[in-house]
């Protein structure tokens, strides 16, 4: 009899928890883009442009990252569920958690945002570097041995305290720190910092600017172009909002901007030719 009473009480508590879940107000949800390497990128909406898919990280179109469409295997919803209000539901959830698998790693945009904040970088810049370095493949290995999302060489990773270069959080944190150090080394000249990230500081100092290597020039130009495009899109969106409020026609956004940066929140240099000629 006592055992039956316990079973009845447990069943009642379970039904209360289920009822609370169904009667709770609907939660806001975003989507997860599932990459071929098993990693995910949380985003609000997306635009497929042939071989490239643009993932918009916010509710508006000001912050986004471009991913090769072939690297995306699918999408799924990622709702943020509210905490249950019923104490009995809380107890049931705590008991169930003992049997649940470990929580998945944070989404890539969360990792980038955290590392960018730690080293005072623009997340759009870090995403552009990741795109150029590994195409968002956390297990990428270059012919020279560079590893992970931001393609850290073993020696560089060791100096930065990155024990596992294939761990996205460690890799992006270490790569962001290294990028910040290079920016400080070259007085926040983004072009030189990117060239040093690709070819090494010794080469930049040897040639007093971007080395005359086709790979390095293409690398710097690619990142600067993508980063500029993101910043210009953000400025156009901001000016459009101001124009809607004031009724004033927005001024055209310039397509080029200086290469000197501090927190790297403004458009980067679009002209590489002057650096390459040195």
C-alpha cells in the first residue's frame, strides 16, 4: 500500500511538470547551423547565396558570417526554454539531469564573442580571420601543420597556452590573443597585423609591410574585403534607421577606410597595393 502511494505521488508530480511545460508561454528561438565538422553556429536567420550561406547573428542584418554551403549539413531549432515554476518540476528535472548526456559545446558565435571581448577585438574581424584560415573547420590541418579554426602552429599554440588546438574555445581564445598582440606590435595597423598572422612577423619587418607573396597578399585582401563588407552593411543599416527617424536622406557610406584601428570596430583598409609595393 505504501509503495502504491509513492508511485501515485511520483506520477502526479510528473504530470504537473508536463502540464507546466505545455502551459508555459512560448520561448523565443533561434536556429543552429550544423557544420560538417560537428560544430554549430547559432543564428537568427540566413540567406543561401549559391556556394556561400550567410548566417545573420542578430535580429537585424548588421552582424553576419559567411560559411561555405557545402560545410553545412543541416539546421535545427535551438529554443531557450524558461525555467519551470513548479518546485516539483524542478526536482524532477534535477533527477532527470543525472541521466542526461553532457551539454554540447557553446556555439561558435558565443566562443568568438567571448574571445573578442577578452582581447578587445571586433567579433566580425575574428570571424573573417576564421573564415580565411579554416573555413570554420575546427579540425583543419594545413600542410605546414597549423591547426584548428584559427590555424595555430604548434609552437605558437604552446606560447599562447593552447593545449588542444582542435578545441574551438581554446583555439579561438589563443588566436584572438595572438591577433591582438600583432595589432599592438604594428600600432594597430590591421593590414600589417594580418600579413604577420599569415607569413610571420619576421617577414613583415623584412619587407616593411606586406611580403611579396601571392598567398599572403590574397589572404590579407580577402579578410579586408570581407570585413569591410560587414562594416559597410552595418553602417548602411544604422544610417537607414537614423533616416527613418529623422526623415533625412542618409549619406553614402565610403567603400574604403584607413587601416589604423584600435578596437577594430571601423572598416579596415581596402587598398593593399600601397602596402604591397613597399
